[in-house]
C-alpha cells in the first residue's frame, strides 16, 4: 500500500483568511497546505493537497485516490458535508480510512450545519480546531496506517 494520502478541500476554502475570519480565522488555504505537508512529512507520508468548488471534481479525486490505492484520505468537505450524497457514496467506496475535518465547530453553528452526511463513513471527525484540525487528522490517520501494517 502507498504511503501517500490525499487532503481534499471543498467549496469556498480557497477564500480562507478573508471569508468570515471571525468563524474560520485568518489562516489561508496555503497556510493549511504548509501545515499538512509538514505534518505528513513528520509521519513519513507523501501528500496530495487539492481544493475545488465543484462537487463532481471532488468525486473524481476521491475515485482517483481509490484507484491509486492511497493509504488514506482527509477531507474538509465544507458545505458539501451537509448536502452531498455523491461525495458520501464516493467515500463509502474508498477502502482506505477517511478523516473528516471542519475548521469551525459545526455542532455549535446553525442547525443545518450540525449534520454531515459524510461522518457516517469517516473513521474520525475533527472539528473546531481551526486549521490545526488538519494536522490532528493527519496524525490520527498516520496512527491508523501504522496499526494496519
């Protein structure tokens, strides 16, 4: 099995740092990517980091990760977590551990944000830690991968 993981980011995360900083903080997506790369490197993992505002493209990336037999996947689905059965179905077919990440605490937000369809297929969910949640997710995924070997 590959020691590569994919980190996928959903809609509007390209606006991190400027969009609702009172909720999402001032860190940018580039800051999140830098943190992910450093964390992955500490755990001996390679990383593919991507962001899209398009649901179908995210589904394609999940299917690509599956075809490449990646070690695991971290996904911040953003708004698609609350709406996308297509992403849920793609993740259900993954075969490798999936960790769901949310920058804000979705359980302390509007009622429609408190439920993520994707959580039912995620091995773990990290929310409310800002971009540090990505690092926590990668560290947790690395531990899961190590126990599988």
